[in-house]
C-alpha cells in the first residue's frame, strides 16, 4: 500500500545537545524503535486499550551541525489503522449501489447513491486526515520530552 505524498509531513527541530545524547533519549522514550546509523524509526500502532491512537511511522533523522548542536528532521508518514478498510468501504458501496439499482432504477435512487458515496468517502478521507494530526502531535510530544 502506498501513501500519497499529500499525507506525508516533515518537521525540523534544532537542539543544543550532542547527537548521541538525543539519540539515547529518543531510544528511552518509545518502545522498540528500529535504528540505522542516525535514523530512528518508530512504528505507531493502536492497541486494544487505545483503539483510537495514531497509526503510522515516525522517522527521526539526526544531523550534527556543530559540536553540541543537533538538527532533527522528523518525517511523519500516516497509515490507515487497517489497510483492509481502504478496500472494504468502496466494495461495500459498490455492492450497495448494485442492490439499490436492481431494486429501483430511478432518479431518486441515483441521487441517494451519489450522496451515500460522497458521505462515506468523505468520512474515510477525514479519518486519514485526523490520523495525520494525531501522529504530528505525537511527534511534537516526543521532541518536547528531549528539551
């Protein structure tokens, strides 16, 4: 599944701390991040106890631009809480459309189908946008803990 670039976001922060100190603090804040040189990836997933938590990937790239100064570039990549939802909703709408047209093919049915498609696809898009905001807030919270 690919994520459109419109949903990705990049934040840049500068700290007056050495890169190793910031790296150690980032590793202590979250569960099990994956580490590659100066890149730390944190995969955020909702749990049973917090089903509405953010779902996505935070990528922190650490760069030293002075002896005791570090720049962190945080890339936010939201994902849907369930990739199946992206396929289930249009399939359900398609099935509902076929049943509606089989029962009654009229202008009223066509208007009802168009309104239903618009509302449900708007809700899907809104949930992706809200998830992006949750991940951005989570990234800002993590970086505020470093100060």
